């Protein structure tokens, strides 16, 4: 009898933002989530309940017979924990989800391994639609890559292969396009709050800024005083930020960077 | 016979991104655009054709009998040109559209004046829907403010009063939320381009980053290595940017800023 791809049972190691969103997406597609591990019992339990899985806070209590183990931990915790979690479970397929961790981290620990990297920002509080999320996979062998592509394709229309070097570049670009962008929103929110203005007046602007780069390149889409090198406005803004030295530093550096980006 | 608000004839001084979008929006709503001025003939002509207006490149040739004059010039050009353009046209209503120029710039030049500030990023190549754009107005007298609100309400559902001090804060916040955000997109695009990866793989991430702050505050929405203070990843990214000192500087400052923003 042919086994369908959704018969793949999955153990999640990690119950953070990415693990939560990914486990829920797999669960909805009919995969069986066998177990969730987290160092924190509350996190492990919360995710396990959502996806009808068992949970543990003890890496040595990981189940032995799942088909795929998905490791979604903070990068700094990852490499030191891999030997513990893989020990005795070398026959399974192991993947991690970290943009900046090379596939070779699995070398010598297990035989079948790879990377499963969804390029998106995840928060537990917010559901995302995986269909549009680019998923970049890398496998230790062609049949592993093919299997990961098949698994990824159950979630998303946009599945690509990327090696570790491409993936770390994607991750770096994503830090700019997402993490730093969101920080710009946070600084804007703080400036408005200090002046008793509501953040939501910025939402149409934030939306349009994102929509614009669907049609124009970011260089074509750039506007504002730094691009025009309107020193009156720039200096006036720096004055307004006199009480906020960190924001002033950010304003100065990014204005210079916009100006230099324009030069050939 | 009652004059309807759309009988207001408007002269545009400026034919840049904002002037183009605003003039087109007024034109569509049935206002008569009497004339367009730009220093550059091609720009003046291009906008004039779109809105069936006359055009000029000579400020002294501005028509005398329009009801409203909308000045949308680069801030640095604004104050020195106001005396020339208003001379002999003191009876009309004059407004500028600059976030960071106080209303008092009109003082002593004309009797009826104000500010008409749509909080949005405009590019000539891209049409925007004014209905959702917050427009902040300020008038020299209650009846001027009321008139500007009425005019603004023909374009947008979101019309507010804001004094010059609030407006400059809004503009400053918009520089962070839009201009600096777009620059983050531009830097991400460059990083991908150097590695022959297409920019459009980032679009779902960019969209989700913008959508998230409709539901979560930017602080709640923050993710990434700087927030987790994942030094492995941060240092690795700084290494990847070794050939790009400016991007490295941006990465370092914004990572520190994200980390400090989290502290109480």
C-alpha cells in the first residue's frame, strides 16, 4: 500500500514562534505531530494541545520512531543540543529551520538530514497563510531533497532549493526587510506616542510603502528628505530628536545611507 | 445659487510626486485645475495634460483668480519663492503641503492660508487611493480650517486637524515608517542581487511585516536575531557584510537599537 506524504509523523523540537506556526500548518494538512519538545513546560504544552501531540521537556525522552524531526530552536542553543537529541534516533530524517546554520551541522550525527527554511516572520499570536510563503529546502542527498520538496509543497506554492550559502544571504536580507523594518515602525510608534498621536494614522503609509515595491524597485520607490537631500528638513528633524540620542544616530546614519545609495 | 465645493478652482505650484497625485485626485473629484507651475517645462506640461490645465514655468505668470493655490515644492525652495508667487494674488487661499514647514511661513504674505498635508508616500508612476489616506489640515482661522476640512473630505474619509508642531512630528515619524523602511528594502534588494537571488522572494515577508502591525504593536511584532540577542547570528551576519562597510554600520546600529528598545 502506498504511503501518502501526510503519513509522515513529525516531532517538533522547539515551541517558539516558528515551531508553533509550522507545526500548526502541518497539523492542518493532516500530518501527525507525534510530540513537541520545549525547555519550558508551558510552551511545550501549549503547542502540543494545539496540534494534538504529546509533549516533553526532556530531550532524552524524545520519541524514537517518528519519520521526521524538525528542530526549531534559537541558533545559539542548536549545535550544542544536536548530539543529545539525535542519539539513538539516527535512523530518522532530521531537519532544522535556521537561516544562518549550515546543513553541515548535521554531519556525523545522523545519516539523513537537511534544512527546511520558511522565509517569513512568525509570531505565536498571529496566524499566517503558508501558501504564499517561500520555503527553501536543502537535503544531504537528492532523495532527501526530493522528499523535503514534497513535504514543503503540501504547505506552500513556492518551494525552492537553496544551499547553505544562499540561505544565509536570504536570512541576512530578511533581517533588513523585516526585523529592521519593524524596528522602524517601533521607533515611529514611539515618536507618535510621545506626542499623543495614535500609531494607526501611519498604517496607510506603511501599507503603501510595502505595496509600492511590488511594482517599483525599492530604489525607484524611495522618497523623502534624505533622497532629495533637503538639509533644512534633515537638520530640523535632528533637532526634534535632541532628547533621543539613539534615534538621532539612526536618523543620521540612514539619511546618509539613503543619500549614498543613490550615488553610482 | 449655492456654489458647490468642487467649483473651487485650484492652481498647483509644483509638479512632483505629491503634486501629481493630489492634482489628479482633485481633478477626478470634479475640481477644476486651472494651472500647473513647475520650474521644469516637461514636468509642468506632463501634469497639466493629465488634469486638463494650463501650465507655466514662470511664477510671475501664475493666474490671478483661482480660489485656492496649492504649493507642493521641495521644502528648501519653498520659503524663498513664496513672496514672488503670492504677490498680486493676496486675495486667494494659499496652502502648502509640507509636513515640516510651519503654517506661519505664510504670515504677512497673504490673509487666508493654511496647510494641507496628506500623510502618504507618492510616486508619479503609481496611483494611490486617497480614500484611506489621512489628511491633516491647519487653517489660519476657523472658517479656513473648516473649508480645508470640507475640501479634504471630498478626497479622504480620514481628515484631521493638526497644528504645525503635531504635523512636524507626524512627518518625522513618517520618515522612519516609510523612507527608512523603504531603504531597508533597498539594502535587502542589493544583498540579494549580489547573490543572484530575486527580490520578489522577500515580498511575502515584507507584506506580512506590514500586516502584523495592524494587529500587534511594533514592539510585540518584533522578531529576529537582534531581539533574541543571538550573538552567533549577529556576528556571522557582520562577517557576511565585510565588503559592505556602510551596510555593516547599519546592521550594527539597528541591532543595538532593537536590543535597547526592548529594555525598560
